[in-house]
């Protein structure tokens, strides 16, 4: 039996004992050895949610299904946290004559009862995932009401994370100022992106600039000292790169240029 070994962690999982990639692979390899299975390949998605069906290694594994006979995971929630996505995967495996094995739950997918029990456990995993999301949202809302700092994800261009929080990155802050001033001077989003690319200035991720990236920067109130989250606007200290007046001017200009577009919405910072 050729096994496709799959392991996954997301941000919320990485702090849990026993769910690290190394721990999962160690147990899955031992299980294959005990069963006498050959490991066809190991597929690892590090930092991806179980609700995301576009995980790169998961997609690669399913695409390479001709090279293995059974898909092996440590627990069902490592492969999917949504019952519909799990059902779709099981249907695809069945159509290809492939088997599924969850090491901890020990399911037999060849029987009706086994499939029924698997569906129940998968729905419990989905409920747990949704409850985690609800708790996180409640906590973030309370943090926003209290004005407890930056609530975004990732590291915004122009800033870097330093204890205890978000700090201005001087070299990138100059580029942010240029973007706002260039737009006020009449340059389009494409013009600004092309100019930055022509000068060899890369984006935060080291890629070329696109007009969508420029637009996100121009619409982000963080650059004039405010964090926006779920309807709340929170004033943050010592992170202003541009003034409120410049930010508001840009919002009005963008609104004017898009006044015929439906659904456009821009934040204006009050006095």
C-alpha cells in the first residue's frame, strides 16, 4: 500500500502540543512502518487553515493521486475543518479508487457505518473551528473598543513589528509619503506602481508593485495614525507617516475619480 502522508498546521494550531509538523510526521511515519505501508510522498501545508481548500501541497497531493493508494493523516481536522469540503474530498477519492485513513480516529471508509461516524466527527471539527472564530472575533471587538493597538494581520508596508508593537520603518515610510504625494499630484495608481518598479523599489513581499497594492495603501487610515476594524476607528500613537488632512484629501480625490463606480466606500477621519 502506497501512502500519501499529509500534515498541516495553522497559526492557531502551532501552539498546541502534539500538532507541530515534526510531531505529526514522526507519528505518521511510525504508523506506516507498523502497517507495512510504503510512503509515496509527504505533503506539508505550514500555516494554512483547514477551511482553505486552496492549500498548495493539498492540491499537489490530490493532483498526484495516481502515485498513492491511501491518504493518511494524524486526525481528520488536519485535512479539512468543513464537512462539505471533506465530503467532496471523499467523493473524489472514491471516484479514483483511493482510501482514506485517519490515524487517531481509525476509520474504515469501506463501510456505511464508518462513513456515517466519519461525517459526524467531521461536523464536530467544523463546529469547533467556527466557535474558535467566534471567540477570536469577540476578543478583537473588545480590544478595538478599548483602543488596545493595531488589530491587523501581517506587517504593513512602512512599518515593522518591534516590542511592544508597530513601529515606523524609516526607509519604507519615505515611499509611503511619495505614494500619497504622487497621487495628489495627479498620478494614477498604475503611474505610481510603474515608477516604483522602474526605480527597482520592491514591495513588502519583495515583488513588483501593482495598482491594487497602491490603492490599498492610499485607503489605509493606518498611515495617518488610525487602525480600522469592524466598524471601530482607533487612534494609535507615534505611527503617523502622513497627516490626516493629506489622507482625507486623497480619499476625496479617489471618491471623485470613482464616483460612477458602485459600492465605493472610503474612510474619512474626523477632526
